[in-house]
C-alpha cells in the first residue's frame, strides 16, 4: 500500500471515528500532497510524499517555537498534536550514531577539508537521509565534523 493511500485510509477512519483534530491534520497533509502534484503535474511516489510530510513537520516545529515564545501554549499544543500525527507517516528515524557514520562516510567520499566544503557533503547526504533523519541535525553534525 502506498503512503498516500495509507494517509487517505487513515483520514476516512478519522472521519468515521469523529476525531476532528486528527482529521484536520490529515486533510492538511493530503491538501499539501495534492497541491504539489498539481504544481508539478506528476503523481508523487512515497519518497516525495515523505518529503511533503517532512516539510509540514518543519513548519509545525517552527510554529511551536514561536507560539511558546509568545506564551500561547494552547496553539503550541495544537501544533504538537499535528506534528505527532504527521510523524507517523515518516520512515523510521536513524539514530545519532547512524547519522554520525553516514556523515563520516560522506566527508571521506567527498574529500571535504573544511567548512567551505559543507555543500559537497550535504549534496551526498540529502538523497541518502531525506525522510530518515532531521536534516537540521545532519547539518549540525556535518558542521562539527568539518570544523574538527
């Protein structure tokens, strides 16, 4: 079963169970997927759908940070719930050790010597780790590896 089909089926289940908050999050996700398909005139595969989920998760994390800074815990809680719903559609996340190993291999493969070569390393890592790891965390580890 494709990821998009699974999301659609979960949306139908949420409708039947009258889970309004979950239904809203799933509708938002399906709308974002459909928008990308229409914009690019393609049918998204599971990897591309995971990319859309990752983008929406990043937006949720940014919103949570801003809402907490403004003292709006009610809105931050709603965003946290949506983030939990979205996280269920990502592949299993890599551990910190696995990310460090991938970063070390990419640094060695690219021949990167310093911080100026970060783009080369990230170009190798992005296709490998997209959807499997938080790319912000990967970026921090690459910076640390190239600085040291």
